[in-house]
C-alpha cells in the first residue's frame, strides 16, 4: 500500500483498528468494528467518516456564476451565500463527467466538492471548459481534510464543540466557524440520508478534530464508520455513486436525476441539446432500484432477466441491515422496467422487486 495516497488521518485509522483497503487509489478504512454495526449506528445514533479523499476546487472571478451555470446541469443562479447545490456536470453527449456540490461563499466566490476517483479528470475538464471565461480555477484538494458526522445524534455532537448555532443551518446550507477550535466550513450535507454535517478544515488539523469529535460523540453512541457502511447507507437512501448509477454512458435523466437538469434555466449548458433530445424521446434505458426479499447480495455486473431474456445489468448491490435483505440498482431497457425482473444467483432465480427510493425513512433535516 506504500504507493497509495493517504489522507491526514491514515495513522488515526490504524490506531483505532481500521481495516485499510485500496479505494480509487487511496488507502482508506473499509470498516472498524464491522460494516453492519457501523451502518446501524449511523441510522440509530451517529457515525464519523473520513472523507478527506474528496477533491476541493475554488472557482473565483467576475464570470464564476456564468461559467458554473454553463458547466453543470442544475441552476447555479438559484444559489445565494451559504447555500449548497447538488448537480451533475455532463459531456456534450449527456453522459456524466461527475456529480458534485457547489457552494456559494460570496460574490464571485464558489467552492466545489468533487469525487475522489475523479479529481484529475474533473480538474482537467473544468479548466478546459473555463477557457474564455473570466474565472480562476484552483485545486485546493491538498489543503483540505473533510470529516462527516452523520446520524440522529450528529447535531448534538457537533454543537457540543462549537459556538455556531447549528439549528440555524438548514439542510443543504453551510456556515463557517470553529469546531473544537479548528476553523471549518460546516456543511449540513451528507451521503447517508441522515441528518449531519460535513466539516471541511485545514488538512493538518484533521487528527485533532477527529479525536475531539470521537470523544464528544462517545456519550451519544458515535461509532467510527468506514467505506463499507458509507456505501450501504447511500444505497438505502437511493443516492447515486459515480461509476455505478451515473457514468459517461448513463445520463442524469436515465439515472432518475431529472430534477437536477434545468433545461429552462436560460443557459446553453454543456450537454443541454443531448439531454433535451433524450427527454423528448424518452431514455432508452433507466436505473431501477430493487429489493429481493433474500439475504444473498446481488453483485454489480449480474445480468438482469425479463420474461424474454436479458434486459440489463445490476450496477450496485449490497445488504440492507435495516431491511435485513439484499437491495440494489440496475440499468435496464426502459420498456422492461415495468416487467417482472430477476437475476440468477448460483442457479437460483431471485426476483427483483422495484422500489422507489429511499428504501428506509430518512431523517435528514
């Protein structure tokens, strides 16, 4: 693992029993006490995640708003200082480059969070598209670490370490302030479907902040949580993961993210023509979420069968500790989405029961 990139919390993870794995070129903890226990802790009390592998980008300048509205499918013009916007950014074909968060800190001052496995690709794409706009794009990924505190008790845990009135920070809003004495961008966002915060802070301060959060969270049932629980939690919530539900070949419309595609925002954004045509004609394929009534996990890549044969493939599959059964998502022919679907698991035909996500009630604020 010596060639893998490490977050500032690598030694913290090892010291606390994290099982380290290669994730998108990063050495990250997949679990500590166990994926099922960590997943349940986030749903019942709280979990602490290291997401410092994510990328951060500053976009600043007189044309920052105009540029970003050209870059992404959602409407950046709706943002105001302290607000966060989720959006895909697409290729001209309508396929997805990545999904990201856009933060408006102030006039001409935006902050992006991009996926860890896509940092180099995303930066090259953003900088290429910025040509001709009066903006400066700066990679800040090495400057920031990021910790996520997620779960019903997350607000109480973070509030115990800050003077900021967190009850005034609404879902998909943010503020800036000190947490345990560490300057943070405090964002009421997350990838679990639970209430909680993502704390962007100077990389060198990550171990001190992590230990403070762990200590403050102990009376509230806080557990360290790894990538395994992060994936099962996001799938229970019905959130997409790049490379699975959204890809260069799966558009936001096919992924069920039509609400992020603002064709009428008055800007000819990248991919607009292709997405408008797809919306008019209907997507040839679509993402469907499913549960099985069976505990056997349906693996990504498994063929999905309709009455007349193969109609698609599984793109995500895991076990839901809350439902006590396997859940997942699949990319299938649109016409087959209303047909009975199944998969073959070692000779056993398992029915896929369509579900409109989330799979479980969510408690986000």
